[in-house]
C-alpha cells in the first residue's frame, strides 16, 4: 500500500484548485487515482492542510459507534463521514464498519499495539526459591547452553567439510 506525504496531498489539492485541469488531468499528471484526489480535495477544502498531519489518536468506542450510526441514519458515504468527523482517511471508517459487522461492538474496542512484554522473574521470586530449585534451574540453563554449543560445533564442522570437498574437485 502506498502512503502519500502531507506535502504531496496538499500539492495535489492545490494543483486541482488552481488549475484548469479536472480530476482526470491531475490524476494523470501525478499518477494517482481520481478517487484519491476527490477524497483529498473534500478533506482539504473542509479542514485545510492540517487534516493531512499524521494523527496517532485512538478513537473511543462511543465515537466509532456514533460515526457508524450517523452513517446509517443519514445515509452518509465513507468520505462524507470522514469530512464531517475530521477523520483523515475514509478507509478507517470502512475498517470500522467491516469489523463491526464481523465482531460487533467488541471488535471496535481499542487494543494495545505492539508485542506483549515478556514476563520477567522478580528478584523476590528467585530469592524465595529453594536451593534444589535453584540448582535445577542452573542445570536446565547449562543443558541448553551445551546443546547450543554442540549445534554450533556441528555446523562449523559441516562448513569446513564442505570447503575441503570443494577445493579437491
């Protein structure tokens, strides 16, 4: 998926507004779809160039439901709803709608982004371990380390054998 910069979107919108060419001419000039120009132009005319600033907002469940309900009641398209509610991408609303149809309101709840943090043992847990548990953990660690070293040694030997075979040919 191609992402366009704010400067590019503003340039396209201003080019359309100041030029004699229609959507088609500007689309050919910039090599983009006419629909994109229409979307950008409507957003630009209503909100100015700040609409194209990257936003890292997480919309609430209530806001998403309000937008979707308003679309149904007033028969708004994605772009009309985006312009009305100051959402920079109509595709966002489309994703909300499909998620709502698939999963209901539970699907619209914002989830934390990124990978979940790894669980780490606290010092207190380690201090509370018995001596036998500590030794078992140490043995397990050394066995894993030993297995890794054996695997590395086997790979090095295999590579050396490959090199010597290729020299003798």
